C-alpha cells in the first residue's frame, strides 16, 4: 500500500526517537512491499521559535491530509516560563482537538520474560495487560478557564472547569467496550462520582451504555483515588479502563511503571474518522536530549500501533512488536532500562537491533 505519514518530531528527545521509528517503518515497507512517504513538520517549542505558534497552519494542514501522524514529544525548559504567552503543549492539545482525536489508547502490558524490568514484585506484575481509553479532547484540559481578581482580596484567583456532555462520554465508552469484546470482556470506568457532579453524569452514562449495548461485557466503577492504589496492588485485575482526560493522564503515567519504564509505552489517539496520531507517552526529556541515549522503543511501538490502527496492517504491526520483544529478551537495554553498572546501547544502536530482529 501507499501511505502518507506526517512526522512531528517536536522537541528534546523527540527527533532522536522519531528518527528510529521512521527507520523501522521504512524497513517494514521494504520487507512487506509498501510505500510510505514521510514529511516532517514543526510542532511545540521548535515551532514557537520558528513561527511564534506551537501549531503552525502548514503542520495542521499536512496532518489533516495524511493517513497517519507520528509525533515525538513537545516542551522543554526554554519555553517553560509561567508567564509565557505561548506554550509547546498548546500545539499538542490543539492538534488533538482539531483532528477530533477523542480516544487515546494506552496499552500497558508486562511482557513475559521482562518482569525483571518492573520496580514491583514479579508476582504482582506478571500477566499485566491493561488497555486504557483516556478521553482526550474534553474535561479539565479543554473546559472554560480564567484568572480574575481574588474574591478574598489576596491577589488573583484562577479556575479551570471539567465539562463532559452525554455524547462525549458515550462515544469513548463505546470504543472501550468494543475493544473489551476482543479481549477479556471487562471494562472499568474510573471517576470521582463521590465528589464531582461531572463524574456522576459520567457514571450514569457509562452504566446505561454498558447495560443497553454491551450486556455481554462485565463492567465496574472505581473511584480515581482507589484506582491509583489498585493499579499498584492488583494491576492484573484490570482489562480495559475508560476514564476522563486528566485522570487518564495521571493514571497512565503511573501505569507506565508496571512494565518498568515510560520508555516502553506507546499511545494512539483516534477520532471517528481521519488520520490517527501516534506518540510515545513519555515527554521530551530535555535533560538527556541530544546525547543519543534516549530509549526509542516507545516510539517504535507507537509506529506499530500506527500500522495497525491507521493503515490496517496487522501482520506488519505484530512483526514490529515481536521484534521489540525479541531484542529485549536477548537482553539489550537502553540506559533507562539497564540495571546499575550493566551495559546498555545508544538510541540508534537500539533502532539497528530492532530492524535486524524484524528480518527474523
Ligand atoms: C500526555 C502529556 C500531555 C497531556 C501534555 C504534554 C500536554 O502529558 O500526552 O500525557 O497531558 O496530554
Ligand atoms: Mg501525560
């Protein structure tokens, strides 16, 4: 097949890890007889430097015209001043919103044989296989916000609001429940219904959709504070988890520690139609940027999700995932994964190893 893939390497380690994923995609194209055309565009801090905006118009236009988008990471101390008018993160939030990417899939699994990478006990993490559905274009990150003179006279006060409509909740719950049908048929919804009005609506809609449309799928509700605890104490009890934007942001970072490193976790952001956006869940890691030591595996695994969800190339996606797992099982590690004083390989060497393993 012919596919147009837009690359948004972004800031920090973004360009380094994206480069390796692109090499893997081209190796896949060669091996399976596809043609992938890639073009690189600016987003985040580098876009602010060049154009004064975190999401230039031509980046958005190219993304809209593509089959899929592969993103590295955005942000860094250079653009981090609390008084900054434009922020790198706005680019990411805006492209998600503009493309209607309301569903953020974050799979978290502990690969058999790699249990030792986890900071948790093997008996807790072995067998972990969770698929998070984080709502991505609503809630606190997109609700009305502002700053005004404080009512108590102490200076200013600021507010951010969490808003969800019935329709926004229904569509993400449906996607989560459909995914559960192909897995262990269980969906956990995470909310804060004991305190938040918006969570009570979330829970009502979740329960209705599950009862009316997915009677064959088991469902449960867990409060977000308890969910944070169970994710560590009994992570194997989760199959599919569906939750609002901020809870999902926080819980998936926590969950990334189950397999041992954020450097291993990919994500896919999907809308009801159009291109999907694929990225590692880790950030731009400015402290190690430019040293060639970042772990490219999360972005390589994100490219596997791109092959699967946007290009419908399941066999190719599985081949990339198998290659990553083979390399890890052979004992190869990047710095973030290596035990103290154990040997590790640099970013491009890890890319080479995955490409070599692809052919096997
Ligand atoms: C993520 C990131 C972003 C988010 C930031 C960079 C805006 O943390 O993808 O999880 O909060 O969505
Ligand atoms: Mg996050």
